[in-house]
C-alpha cells in the first residue's frame, strides 16, 4: 500500500463529498456527467482575500492564468486581482475579455510576431525573454506606430530552493541572464521604449516558506542592483511567486502570513532606486489549485495478479498531473477518495486507473480505499490548477472533461 496526499482542509472530515456547500452528485448533475472538474468560486475568493491580508500594503496580486484559464474562473478572479499574467496569444485574448490591457502582462519564451503584435496593439505589457524578442517588439511597434510597453524578464542569478520547477540560477530559456539586463535596459530607454521594469520569476511549486522568503529578498536585492547598474528607475517589479500546494503525503502548506511579514521587512529596507516602484506577486497554482476537484466514475472493478484495479471513465488525458507524468520525478499519490464514502473504513488496496490504453494512466497507485463498486465516484483533489488545459486531451479521442464552476454565495 502507498500513502496518499493530504485532503485539503475544506474536505477533511466529510462523510460525503460536498464542494462549496453542495453535494457532489448535484453538482455533477448540473455539470452533465463525469468526468468533470468542479471549481469552487468561494474557495478561490477566500484564497485571494487571505493572500491580500498577508501581503504588505501596496503589493499587488497577479493571477497567472495558465494555472486555470476556464472562462468562469477568469470572470470570478479578474475583478479581485490586480493583474493577469498570460503566456500565449490565446491566453491574451481570453484575459482581454475580463481585464483591461494595462493590467495584463505577457511572459513566456517563443512569442511569435503575431502574438507580439496582438499585445502591442492591445497595450498589454510584454515581458521580453531575450534581446532578440525585445528587438522584434520594437520593430513591430515602429511598424504599428505604437510604443510597446516592455518589462525585462530576468533570469536571476539564484534559484528558488525546493522548487518543483526551477527557473533561475542556471542556463535557462526563461528570461535574460541578469548580467546582460542592464545593457538591454539602457538600450530600451535610449530608443524611447516604454520600459516598465523587471519580472523576476525564480521557480514554481515550493512548499518551503523559508525558501520563498529568501527568494523574495534576493529578488528585491537583484532588482535594486540592476536598476543601479542600468541607471534607470523601474516603475514596476514583478516579484514572481512559486507558492506550492500540498499534493503528497508529508507535504505541508506554505505559511503565507510569514511570507507576507518577511516581504514587508524586505521592502522596508529596499534599495533607494526602488523607492517609488510598484510591486506584485504572480501566482497561479496557490490561488486556484485547492479549489478544484476532479470527479470520475467507476466503470469496472477487476482483479489481476492479486491486485485490484478500479477502472474509471476519466484518466490522464484530463488530469495528467495526478498520474505523475507532469514534472514529477518519482510517482506519488495525489489525495484521492470515494466521494460517496469519504469517511469509509479502508478495506481494500487498489489502483485507480483511467480508460486510456497505456500503463501510464494510473491516477492512484495501490491506495487504501473503502469498498468500491461500479457507479461510485472517485474524487481527486488539488485539481484546480494545471488540470484540464495541462493534459493531453486529444489522446485516444475520448471526450474532454466537463468543467463546472460553483459561484458560491456573494
Ligand atoms: C512566468 C510564470 N508566472 C507564473 C507561473 C505560475 O506558477 P504557479 O502556478 O506555480 O504559481 C509560472 C509557472 O510556470 C511562470 O512561468
């Protein structure tokens, strides 16, 4: 038997799964059927409110929509955050339906000319990832008769410790190596670009509170140093994020209140060049991950080689991350439960497998479960981020998962 990750606090102690105060079966009926992602709008709003309360005054909250770009999620979160971060022309188009361009930033390597043009024409901030991209943006601005708003994404000379996805301290396709940044900023200012500041994103998915505090302090110090070396004052510094959520046994949550308090101290001692600079953190997963549950129905329970397999109508084509094939080195189990019997006594050890013809399609590996029958519902938690849009949904031609947003009471 292998352990499962911790149930998010909102679901611990339930006897039958409810999400946002509603029974899962009612929600699935509203959504249409399984497989479905159910998103709790009230949980997302509570998360934003908690982060805002923890952060020092004046530090904005930006949402990286790659974590969950579902239309209802975007419509709910856009009015309560200060900015949206996008990573493609497609995400930009979605973001523009819910937020003014001035509050949208476009980061990510490999922006095509037509995407740069889309951002410049709309007036979004480009986070340039190379000198070449900056040159292309300037040329497109010239052609359009517009001044592009450009922030420089810095590949920092440090990394976010404990991060599942490191984006600093090494050779990287993301951002411009810190040593080369002052020269580019000087050039942008000299040619009259609307240079907006720095974007310093050191990594993603860390649960180490101390590492986040350390990275934020290092980010502020780096921004101050780069501003001095460039001889230019940044209007804005995006401090990145990297706050993780607990997926696996033994994981513990980030202490965001401690992060906020430490950021307040770091900001109080910031370099003179940053005295009038605006700041924001940029988070995806932490804001929406815990608010989502992926529900999939049991279509078969079978025995093979002395093991029990619970076969469900969903799989890794919807929720790749739970199968361990999205950036994890060692496969471990996400939190999982039988929705009808959340508090059922574990009586079997079984693997939950999806409907795809690949042994990779294993959503839970040899976990303890209550008795499971055909027709029961398996709930996989921590499914609100990097689920539906980060999974190979075209694989084998199965239908996409439904996605259902629970607005909650306002
Ligand atoms: C530039 C940038 N911003 C934001 C994010 C979102 O990270 P997370 O969802 O872990 O908060 C990422 C993740 O890769 C990123 O690359």
